[in-house]
């Protein structure tokens, strides 16, 4: 219901501004922090007026962390690369495995399909630590501990259920008649899957990919236990900022900005596909 | 005659006024109290937008809506005292069909016995008495639609809005319910607006039909008016089953004979005296006209214009015959079974009083039979 | 191409949809499957298309058993009720889909698509996506897609249901020619009896999980197998009155308003039995009081219906009778009136089973001649 009262419009504007401030504040504050030194950050009362500095970013990129106790070597850029590689590879493998599986669960109702699908989802319920302890032992025996392959495998626990359940819903929303029509037109099962089901579920696959990327990126526990310094993602690497001489707030903030940048960029890019949505105008009469 | 609802120069834009999609264009119409009005048009013609503006679910971009004597276009739906049956049913899923129907009555603190009586009555009429204690998810689409209709009709509102109220029903049931719903509305003196794309429904139920196309109100009149005096080519060809035959023609007169030369090398000849002088003058002044004739008014005759049968479809109670005629197809309807085969030559006759003449550019009606169009 | 179904059974979980359905369609024939929703018409089409498999029974196309043959290998064209266009492809790509599967050259494909598009008057919207098409254009695109590869079997699932009355009528006139030119064997599903009568060489009436009657439009309209079918064909609906035929003055008659309505002599075996008399509204006419066999009635209401005037009248015992006549012809609008029934057009049904009682005249007359 639209209304035209100017008072109401003003009130609505104020309300929206407040909500925006509330949600945006942490991010804006962190961005501001990343351009300050520890001293300006910690002064009381805090102020938004300061002389911006790039030293936090320089420190991160060069890997030399300046603290009062001296210079510390950190491998932040390496961590960032690890995060990027681990997340991308996990999502890619997750999509390759998960999308056809999601299609099978959506279309081919076989005996026990519901149970299997639910079991896969239930992996998300289990506390990760419960899985981790036995897993660590097995991984060490198998030589998978501290390898990219091992981490990517474990990451499937996060990525696969997510992709499976989101994409399955999108496949179910495609009217079966559209696929039947393509089959009857003379195309086999696989080309129907490729030419009809995949493009129509595209937005769902993009959404699932993005979401699972974010989840993989933000994972902490698996990497903490299963990866050592050279394979660590940023989430674990950030621990290095907690130094003997205190917490390097400025560098932490810069680290956060750098580590959310890829997901942020990805989200902005994928938004186009997410918003596009399923246009089923052809089906609804 | 009191006016219950009046729309004055109502516009609807989706997006900014003047720039967005202009869904409803400058509609002005008045609905007398106690009338049933049908908004008739194909999908996307603006009929549902109009209905939603009356109900208050869409903002009115321009113009005013007056209901029961007061302006309502800025009021929220709840304060308009309007009852609506939704095309998508929108039943409350957590309560039984009975409670769905009784919902508004209970809210208005009506005595329990009275609520039960009214619900029983409307349920009887719509043949849903046996499912009153079921829940919406457990009944069929047709039953949900009737429950939704009952929920709207049971109320004492200033206006009842029915959006495609019978689309999901089986044809046999639809015919039966049309009569009953009309009787129910008339008996209780309700004012109702029905949105439909089905002209049979509009003709059967409505006192007046508002034909819409492209957001524009094409014609607003009684079913008979719309059939006998279509305001323009759109209405003429949209309303009527089968649709009106239309041909482009050049009119000329010589030796007491008025000739319509059809663009397929055929002509229709009439004695000049068969036409009212004003109609004759109008036709001859314009020369280029569109002529329309209803399929029921095309007759086979000994003397007439030549045509060749392309299809003859017998529907039990009537025959629909299509014949190639003047480079196009002419359709004629006969009430008996016609024994014609494809390719058979026939002669067709169109009486002057059955001709509808339209302006070829604007499409506006110029004359109907021997009367000039208003 | 012939299509033969033998004893098809299909159930979804515990819900039986088709029970022992057998049917055969000849080459070039258009068979209409007609029936109320839920009668299993669409399921039957899908079984033939091969997108679902029957629980029992066989489907033969041109004598070849289709069991295990994938839908893409059956050489069928199909149009869906909801169009089922591919939303991410333009009209051209939609129509070309059956051709790409047959690996035809670009030029041949373009020619074929354009030809069928011209035929269906959608050649100007070939580069529009389905959501940019009007309902009528969508319907024509769906039909064009079904026709483009010139399949010898066409399955049309209520293709005119979602289009407006004007277009539906135009297509009803155009389709028979189009189908004839294709020389395809057609199975056409509809819920509209007029469409069924206009398009079908034969009509199969489906109800209660099976085919109840199969025959020409004339057979079905004039000799419906039971009261259900009689009620499904005809608008306004046929009047059904409970009667018990008896013999009066040497004639087989039924009583309506205490007036004896003569029936065919062939109904003599039904004398004294509980029957239902079916009277089509257009088979009744208003007559003057002194006409022999005129039934006195009370006129209740008069409504216009598609260029007809339908009169609802009550018999002396309060039974409803509908009479229709061409609009503009004279008739009573209220009060007492009289109607006459043509004996030959009255249909008699057995009251217990609802089945039509076939007049046995041919046999009897032959014996009389002998």
C-alpha cells in the first residue's frame, strides 16, 4: 500500500537511515580503523577525524608487522592466497558434485532419496569439533593433514550440503513440462540437463556458489586444526595480530578489509544473476 | 438511481507518474447501487489494476474514486468497506472453511446464530456445505475458489469485488452457479464488480459490461448495447462468439445502387433506398470504411456474393461455417446442421440493417444498421 | 502412423488414473480425448509421449511396441496446455528445438522455422523471448514448435485453453486444415465440448479412469452412451426427466405434465421400467395449445446465451425443462406456454445404470418386413 503523506515519507526516511547506520556501522568503523594507527584508534573519546595512514596496509602486504616489541614476520598475503585457493577450489568441486546430485534429488524420486538428502544436510548440524578429532587422526595417517587436497575435502562438509539443498529447490521449481518438451523435441537426457535445467537453475547455482564460498572463506576451526602456517587461510592467520605486546587493531582492521574484499567483490558481481531470477513467463499462461 | 461507486479520470502508472508503465488510462465510470458490473478484457488490459485500485491494494496515480458518497482513493483497504474474492483464493490456511467464511462476520460482532445462518445460506448456494469443516489445504482448487467467493459474498460491504471468481470451476457447475450468484447478489441488493476474461460470464451475470483494452475503457454499456452497438472495432470483434466478420470496403453509388467494394474483388450491392439518408451520406462522404457483420447475420441465399466453404463445424446445436470470401474468411452460423463440404461454393447475403460501419483509421463505430453511431 | 493402446493401466501411488484403457487411432485421423479434469487425459498423452511409463499394458506406434523407447526417439510432436516454452530461448530457438536435435543445417533450419512461423502468423516475433510474447503468440509458438519437424504423430494437450475467446475460435477454424496438411495422426485433448466436436474425426469421452464412449461427434451428441456423457455435451445442458414409459392408445409414451409424449415404438421393451428421458434444449419448441402432444409448462426465466434465447420452464409437477431457440425468434417470456417434443430426438436412458437404451428399430423392422 503506497501512501503519499509527506510526514509519513519523512518518518520512513529517518527510519531507513537509522537501520542503515545500525547495520553499516561496524563495517564503516573497521574501514576507518584500517587507516589509523593504534594510538589514534585507542584514544578516548574516539573521533572520526584523523590523519589517514597506509602503514597498516603496507605492513600486511610486505609482511613486516611493526610492534612496540619489534618487527614480526607475518605471511598475511600468503594466507589470503590460501583462502582464495581453498574456497574457490572447494566451491568448484562442490558445484561439480553437488549440482548433478541436486538434480537427481529433485527429479528422480528413487527409494530412499529423501533420507539420503536429509543425511547430507544433517552434516551441517553436527558440531564441527566432534568430526574434527577423529578426522585429524585419520588425516595424519593418510597423509592428508596439512595438504590443500585434504582441506578441500573437509570443506565439502560445509559446501556440499549447502549447494545440494539450495540448487535442488531451484531444480524443483522448473516445471517438468519444459524438460519434457525438450526431450520430446528429440534431445537426450544429458543435453536436456545442459540446455534446459542448468540455465534455468542458473540463478540458484550462482546463489549457492556465492553462499558456499562465503561459508568456506569464513571457516576457522577446520583450518586451525588441519593446516599449519603455510596452508593457513586468513581466518586462522589473523591470530598473528594478537601479539605479545598487544592487539594490533589497525592491522587487524586492514586485514579484515582485505579479507572481505574478495567475497564482497564476488557478491557484487553475482548480484546481477541473483536478482535476475527465474523468468518463467513462458510457463504461466 | 444512486451512484454507489464512481471513478473519475483514474490513471495508474507503475513507476513514476507520467513516465512509468501506464496501466490504466483516464478511466471514468459510475456504478449504480445494486448493479453488477463486469470488467471484461484479455490479460494485461488493466482490469485487475482497476479492481485493485478500487479495493485499495494499489495506489491511485491520478484521479478520484468515490464509494458510497465519500472519496476513498487515499484510504487503506480496511477502511473502504469493500469485500473481495481473490483470483488466488487467499484463504486463511489455519482455520476451517466455515471460519474462513465467517471471519468478517465474527469480527463485526454479529450474533452467533446469525453468523451460522448466513454462512449456511451462502455455502448452500455455492454447494460447499459438505466441506465447511475441512481445511483449505485439503480441498480442491475449485472448492477453494468457491470458499473464497463465499467469504466475500457473505459480507455486508458497500462493494463486492470478484476477481475471476469462477475460473477454476467445471463448465457445468459454472453455468449453474452463475444464475445462483446473480440471484443472491440481486436479492440482497449488493453492488458488485466482476473481473473476467470470459464474455459468456460477463453476459450472463452483468447488468453492464466495461470492455477494457490497453488500459483504456473501450465501452461501458449493457450486454445488449455492446452487442448491438459496439463503440469501436475492438469491442465489435472482442465481444461476440464467434467474433464479428470485418472487411475493408470502398463505398460508391450509381444508378440507385450503393456498392461496397471489398478489397478481394467482391462487392456487396444494396438498393440506395435501403439505407437511412444520413447513414448513406456518411458512408459516401468517407468512401473508405470498415464493415462488420456478426456471423449470425450472414445468411446463405440464392442471390448473393460468392464464397467457398473452407470449414464446416457442427457443434450439436449450431453449425459454424467458414468460407473464403473477398480474399479473407467469412464466418456464418446456422442453427441447424448444415450439410456443406469443404470446397463447396455458396452464396451469402448480408442485410443492410446488420451492417456495422467503422472508421478505418480510428476504428470508431460510424453506424449500426440504419442508425448513426452516437 | 497408427497409434494403438492395449489395456493401459496407470496409478500414482494409490491413486488410479487409468484402468484398462484401449484405443487405436488411424493414420491421418484426429482423435479428441474429451472429459472433465482429472479424467486422465493428460496422463494418457504423456504415456504416449514416453515421459511416463504405464504400469501395465502396451503402446504401439505403427505396430512397434514403445516400451523402453525414450521420448526423444519416438518422433512425436507435442504442445502443452501451459505452453512449456523454454524461457531462456527466443521464439526462433524454441521452434527450432526439434530441428537442432535432428542436426539440420542452419539454412534448412531457418527456412523451416520461418515457414511454420508464417503459417501461424508469428514470423514477426521470432526474436522475442517467451515473456515478451502475448498469450496468443505463446500458444502459436508452442504449436509451431510441435509442428516444425513435421512429426507424423502430434499430441496436443488442450493448446487453446489459455487463449482468449476470439483467438480460440480462429484457431478452431484453422487447425483442421493445418493438421490435414501435416497429414499427421493427432490426439487432441480438450475440456471444451465444442472444440471436441469441431476438431475431432472421432471423440473418446474419458471419465472414471477410462474411455466411456468413442465415436464420431454425431454419435456422441445424438446417441450418448450414458447420462453423464449427455450432460457433458450441449450448452445449455440436456434436460433429464425421470419417466416410466407406458402404452396409451397403442403408442409407447412417456408422461410429462400429464401429457403423453410419444416415443419410438422401438422403446416398447422399456414399458413399465424406470427410465430417464433426455431432451436437448434445441430439440424442443414452443407450440400453440391445440397442437397434439403439447406439454403445458410455466415459463420461469429467459436468458440470452450466444445468440440463443434459453427459456427455463417448469412442468406441472415442478420439473425444470430448458428450451432454446435462435435469438430474435418469437417465444413466450412468462406465464403458461406449451412445448412439443420430436419423438425421434428424445433419448431414453436406464435409470439404474444411467446407460442409454439403444432403440432396436432396425432389427424389429426387418422382421416385420420379413
